[in-house]
C-alpha cells in the first residue's frame, strides 16, 4: 500500500498513487530553508503522514514510520518533528508534499512517479495468511490446489487479485475496499484478520507490513507466507523508500546517507513491528 510500485504503500497498498502531484514549477528559495533551490526546513523534520494508518503512522506517534522519523530528525540535526496530517486517499501527495506543507513521506514504493524516491530502506511483499492449525498448512502460492474451494480475503485492485483471478479464486473471494478513510473506519487488514478468526474467510492476501502487525495484534497463531514464489501475474515484492520532491536533490542525498549508515537499526525497528523483511534473494531477514 502496495499499485505498480506503494504505491503499495502504498503502491497498491493505499490510494496515494491515484493522487496528482501538485505542480512544482515556480518554487523559489525561502529565507532560512534548505540548500539553494530547495524548500526543506533545516530545523524541523516536516513529515507528510496519514493520522490513522497503523502500523505506518498515527497521531499517537506509535507507527514505525513515526519512530523512523524521530531517527531521521536526530541524525540530520533537526530539533523537532512536525506533521502535516492527511488521509491516504486521492490527493495525498498534491495536498502535502506537492503543496510544500512538508518535506518527506516516510514510506513510498520505489518507482512511483508522484515523488522522487530515496534509496530503498526495506523490501517486503504481499503475503498469504491463514490459521496454522487449519488445512492450509504448507501453502506457499496462490496456485496451490488446496485454495481452490477456499474463500480468500483480498483488497480490491491490489496485486494479489490478478493472480487470484488466474487461479479462479476470485469467484469465492471476499473483496475489501481499497480506498478507506481510517479516521472513520478500521484498516481493512484489521477487518480481514477479524473475519478470518470468525470463519468468514479462510485466508487473506495482504501487504506484508500490515499483515504482520495485525496478525500479532489478533493474538492468534497465524502463518504469514510471503508470496515470493508466484509465477506470472503482478509483482508481489516492493522496495520501500522515502519520498521527497523532485527538486530536493541535496535532501535526497542526505536521506540516502542516513539509510546507508543506519540500515541495521532500521531493520531492528521494522522487525519489532513484525514487518516481513526480504533480502535481495527473497529470503526472510530475521535479525
């Protein structure tokens, strides 16, 4: 959220990719701001974020992107972190980063043209979740015959829907909406988890970071299987970056240096939220 690369994340993960980037032409150097030609505040890390989008961000400061923002602020000499809150709905980029109300989106899928991407700071994938004590133990792909008669939950328009359609799983699937304002209603990942435990669905195909967080929150013994073995269909694995304005080249280099120097601590943070991290060989990173 997670989309052709976020946008998961939110390519296919949220509806950010549906937003149109506010025109950047005509921006000029403001007094006390950033390097020449950039509008980056040197004193406050100005973050663009969803106010209710766990495990990523939340007004409570409990999201892993909120924790990462604190790390970035300290490392880059900022005295504070400030937020521009806006839900992950169409218009997010236009009304936040594009409008110069903030300087960084903490999590954005690599390759999305609405922002300039930093280097990736993690790789993750869509996953299949099911109960460990059920009859799906060992299922690793959406083409496994054992899924043929199962009802699988999936978010509308996300990559797993294409693979499920090929495997003829959409006929019985329960479709959850892509665009939701989580200030008014719970995350669809959380709803899917509840439905699975209640027996409404047998399994769910969800963006990994959301799956890991809500699976742990549910307290149930669930298998979380990264969909890294799919043949054909849409891409399931995404590199997640930080998003900045196309004009902010110095800022991007600063963030790239931060990522390089702090990758181990970033991994530790993400793993503490049960994000299924993948290395370049699609193997799970566990520490």
